[in-house]
C-alpha cells in the first residue's frame, strides 16, 4: 500500500470516528490520547480509563450512563488486554464498539493513539517529497 492510499484510509477511519463520537463517547487510556483525538477533530465526549478510579468502578460508572461506547485503547499488548477487560466488565450492560481500534491497528504503523497526529504528518511529508522527486 502506498502513502496516499494509507492516508486516505486513515482519514476515512477518523471521519467515521468523528461522526460516531457526536453521539457515542470514546474510552481511551489517558489524557495524551484525549489531546490527540481533539487534534484530530473529535468534539464529542471522551472518557479516560486512567482517571484515578479503579477499572471496575470506572466500568460501573460507564454502564450507568451509556448504552454504548467506543473502546479505543492503544493497540499494543497492554491496550489489548485493557480493551478486553473493559469489554468483559461492560458485557451485557453497555455495547462496546471495538472496530476503530482494529482499523487503526491494521492501517497504520503508529502503536498508540497519541502518535496518530504525528504519523499523519509524517505520511503527508512523505507524499509531498514524492511529488517533487
């Protein structure tokens, strides 16, 4: 896959995530992830797992407030384990949308959410360089 195709795919994933986030909150690991998503244009609610609450208490709060959430933890081993735990804790109470995590993992070299804006910038620079070669 070339850089332009990769960028198109990533921008489409972000566009879909932005639309869904207008009505569905996104769960991320920490504040750096929130900052990255805001830079990408997310305007909806974003919840951080690492907010000082125990994970079980965090999930109970989520389940009491939301019928569905987007789980967007990093796609490293730790993020995978965390997303599974969140999904298990919310099971039967709140629908967990997991597709965006899988799509980002499959379509970009960055390993975490906070790296997405820099990755996009890097890809755009590569595309520009190729145009002048």
